[in-house]
């Protein structure tokens, strides 16, 4: 910096009494350098201090919808308002965030825009979580409890659980959510869209805590006419190398089991995928293929299929109930967890008491 520039800074930033106390140990040049750094850092912070939450919400909406018009409709704004929000954000950060191609309605984020959008998503998620916390805190013993579920939980656990919980907490409405993929449930908890969710161990990385509810063993489901239906011993996963399987599409526990098969050097021979338990068992009964399913997902009254136990080295599906570890849990949410533990303890005893499925009488061999 020139002498004239230095003189300007020193005139603007005159030493205060504290500077005079340290004058003997700090030279004028050192004071000048320190003040220059403070001025630059303050200017940088001031630039970003103008950034508002509405800017990030607009960016997130544009990133999701890939259109200013659809983003405006989602947020309840006019399209010009969303455009102004993005323009203001670009001015604040000093980077182009959105590519606007002439003649095209769709837009795309630049590399800088994608980077900022990732941070925006995390910030907005924490805001929604905080909003959900305050709502739960204010409602206390009344209000809505939002719970995520998946198919077999809804069939075998929920009916008894909801009936017992409603008796103890009549003023709490339990609102259930069953997404297309059970892998989305924990993301909904993290964003504050769910208070609790059923899921399986191990949990994906994130701010979660959970309690184990029960251990649900896997069985091989085959057609009653399958050559495998006469098996007299539990099957090992290695024995399924050439067995055509009907597998899940988007199911955490199914993905875990297929990964375990690959760990044994066996690539699952999946010929069809469905997340509907009834569809899977119906196709098995028709002789299309076999299926690896947890016991709670199987209709034991189906006369067209037979279940075969697996080797004890195949771990069971461990069902749990999870929540956001940093969020306030209402008394109703804590009571729901305890009710679920009680119901699942009874169900676990039922599973443990059940005898291993009997093997079929000898039949004419047929395709699996």
C-alpha cells in the first residue's frame, strides 16, 4: 500500500486508549497490518451478512424444479420474485448460480450454484427441524405425531400398536407416511418432516438415534412344486447361486441381504423386482422364482408357497424405531416408542415360539 493509502487508513482508524497502552510493544507498522486484516475480514463478512434465508429457499426450489415458473408456484411467489431472489443471491456471492438458456424454460445450476444449493438444503432442513421442535413443544399431550412406516410393519405391528396407543393418548393424531422407498424415511426425519420412523439397523449416517424393536429372520419362499421345497436342512446362501430370485426394488433390508450374498461370492440371480410383498409371493406361488423375505413379510396362510429356513449365519432383519437425536421429543413421541417396544416384545415371543416350517412331502420335481 502507498504512503498516501496508509495515511488514509491511519486517519480513519485512530489509536484508542488500549492501543496507547500497547504502543511500547507494537510498532506502528504492525498496528497498520493488523487493522488492514480486520478491515478486509469485516468487509467479507458484511458481504455475506446480507444473505437471507429466502434467498436460499428460492435457490433450493429452483434446483429441485429446474424452472423459475415451477419454483415460484411451489413457493407461492411470482416468477419475477423468484428471479429477483436469485439475482440478489448471485450479487451477494459474486458468482453466477443459474444458467438461463434463451428459448428454454428449464434452467440448470452452475457448479457454484450446486455447491451453494447443498449448503442451502442443510440450512433449510435445520430450520424445518427447529420449526417442528417448537410445534411439538407447544402441543404437548395433544396434536400430531408423524410416523414413517414400511409395508411389513404396517401389516404386522401397526394395527395392535395404534389401537393401544390411541387408548392411552386419545388427543394425539398419529399421521403415517409410507414413501416409495424405505430408504427415504430417515431423510424425512432429518428434514423435520417426520417425528419418528420405523427402519432397520444399521442406520445410515446422520443425526439419528434408535431403539431395537425385534429381530425378524429371513426365510426362502418357494413354490410348493419347487424342487427346493423338499429341503430337509437349512439352506446356505451359497446354495442359491443358480436360483432365480424375485428381489426388492428399493428396500434397505433387501439390499443388505443381497450385499451379504455377494460377500460370499454369490451374485444374486434376480429375474424380477417388486416392493409389494403380495406380488412377490404371488409370483413365487406361480413358479416364476424364489424369494428371500423376512418372516413378517410372508403370508403364512398361502397354500401355493412353502418357506425354508436359512443357515443361522444369515442375520435377521433388525427392526428399530428412529428419531432425530438433536430434536425435542414430545411426551407423546416417547410414549409411542415405549408402546412399540411392548407390542414388538410380544411379537418377538411369537416368532421365537414358532416352529421351523416343516418340509414338504416328496413331490414331483419342478422348476423353482
